[in-house]
C-alpha cells in the first residue's frame, strides 16, 4: 500500500510548511521547542488559531458546512505531521475532537448558535470535568449531582485532574441527574460557566513543575437547563460516542515522531568517551528498537485511516493505538533523559527558555526531565493502559 499516492499531497505538505515558516512567531515556536509538550499554553493556543484562521484551518476536522475543511484522512494526517514537525502549537484538542463534535452532533440549536462561532475562533478556554476522586476508570460511579430546583440545575460535588481548569472559562461536565436508575443511565452532560458563584478551583502540585492539573469544587452552583447537551440521562452515551469517534489521536504519533528526532539530535550532541553517543553500539541497539516500534505504530495509524483494519470507530483501534502510543511517549522521553546523563538532575521551571550557563547546561537539556516525568501520566489519562487492555480483550478477542 502506498499511502502518499493521494494526488497533490506532497504539494499540500509544502503549502503547510511554507505557511508555518512564514507565519509561526519565533517566540511561540521557542516555547514549544523547549517545553516539548504536546499541548501549548492557552495564550499561544488562541493566538495560533487566529493566525491559521484566514486559511480556514482552525477547525479542519469539522464537516465543511460547519467551517471544516472536508479533507481526506490522509490530508489531515499530512497537515498534523507538518505542524508538529515545525513545533507549531497544536490546535485545540478540545475544540477539534471533544466539545466541538459533541455540540454539533448533540447540542440544541440554541447551544450550537451560541457556542459554535466562538469555538470555531477558539475564543473559549474549555476544561473537561469527567474524573472525580474514586471515579476515573469507572466513570459511571461519579457522584457530582445536578438537581433540578426551580427550573435550574443545582450542581454539588468535586472533579479532579481537570486539565487547565485554573484559567478555563467553561467546563463540559458529566453529572448525575438521576440516582435511582442504572449508573450509566442517570448521567447528563452539562456546560458550566466557570465564573458561576460556588465554583472553587485548586491547582495540584506536579512533579514536572507544571501548574496544569486542578481540583474543581461545586457548591450549589446554578446552571440553566438550557446548558444541557441533548437529553438528560444520555450523558454517558454522548461521552462514549465522543471517545469512540476518536480513532487515531490517542497514538500521539506526530509527537512521538518529533521527539524521536530529538533523541537523535541529542545523541549527536552528547559525548561518550570522546565520541558522539550516536556512535555507541549499545545506544544504537536501543534506538533501533524504539524506532521499529514507532514505525510499526505509524503504519498502524495509517492502516486505520485507510480503513484496512478495524472498522472505523471501533474501540479496539483506539485502544491498540493508545496502549502503544503512550508506551512510546515513555520510551522516547526516557531515552532523552538517559542521553543527557547527570544533567537530567537539574530542575527547570516548565516555561524556561534556553539555559543559563553555557556548556555545562546546554539548551538541549532544558525540560527533558520535566517531559519524561509528565510522560509517566500518558499510560493513565485518556483511559489507563490496563483498562484499554480490558477493552481490547472484550472487543477484539471476545473475552
Ligand atoms: C495528566 C493527566 C491529565 C488528566 N486530565 C483530565 C481532564 O482534563 N479531565 C478529566 O476528567 N480527567 C482527567 N484526567 C484523569 C484521568 O482520566 C484518570 O486519571 C484516569 O481515567 C484513571 O482514573 P483514576 O485516576 O481514578 O485511576 P483508577 O481508575 O483508580 O485506576 C487506578 C489503577 O487501577 C487500574 N484499574 C482501574 N480499573 C481497572 C480494571 N477494571 N481492570 C484493570 N485495572 C484497572 C488502572 O489502570 C490504574 O492503574 C487526567 C489524568 C492525568 C494523569
């Protein structure tokens, strides 16, 4: 199978490369290079969306009639590959893959009219309020309640690990609206204004020096009934549809490829016994193993996109890619840390640009340890590795 055979794909890649070269601000790029993150800070995220907007690329995954690009899966793949390669801030994951599709598939006409134009312009900072203490893998057991009182929902409870809640304007949230039926049936999907009285957000200290993960407390928070997505009690169905529709992003393939290129650059920059580490046979063996896994993952992603294996949208495809993609994040970042040796022991603020002491702390060592630490979480968030394996056992092998 020849995946690059789609007519015009190479010219399209060149168009993306040229655009990024001419329009990506240097400071924005530098922040992505140093952090190495697969996300960007909210300011860069919003500023970069504005830069790509005139090209119509902001919501490229959406249907054409809603402002999307109508690209083939291979064209989307090429687009994302080029953006990552160039260290452009990734376009908002929530907008493209999470709340955007939920709203245009299941939201009321009023909610669509109110939110879609702002989402298209990436003007809202969203956070995802699903997990709770004791309810992560087993989301159906969540306990945050939304009771109907005088024509409004009144929300009480706590969310945890809510990424970016500290400066989010809105939260898309799973809540219990009925505790008398089967847990999955009593769940609803609510949009909650983060400036509502009764909301408290606390950041959770992170080992990688980031301040990204939060606890969110709801104390008698009033939410208009009009902010309910679809029907009450169907929140679980909407949340599952959202996750199932997401076939290949869980592989983090573009990020893994880019960070593998960084492994090779570090191997050429760091020395062992007077030679670049890249010449060391033991290191080359290790590199070859990781590269083989990475290449296999890329082909798996391409096969899913070409619909050769796994019917489109089955949980099995997403689970396979998530398991291997998250493993690779850990292998690739661990290889980076190994390469910088004892220089990995120094702690940097997550947003540090460059370094401060010339050859002892060259720029390429900054943030590698932070990145390796946050990669530990890759096998947990978005569905833990063990749970993905359970899904695979059930859906692919009928166990
Ligand atoms: C960096 C990061 C960002 C996150 N961002 C968000 C966010 O923005 N919004 C949000 O809602 N949540 C977020 N989460 C939460 C994430 O979705 C949960 O951490 C995840 O679903 C696991 O749930 P848990 O932490 O409750 O662990 P648990 O579900 O308690 O799992 C603990 C351990 O038990 C294993 N386990 C659990 N059930 C089974 C089973 N049935 N079979 C075998 N093993 C099992 C798990 O694999 C894990 O190893 C984030 C988490 C992290 C680490």
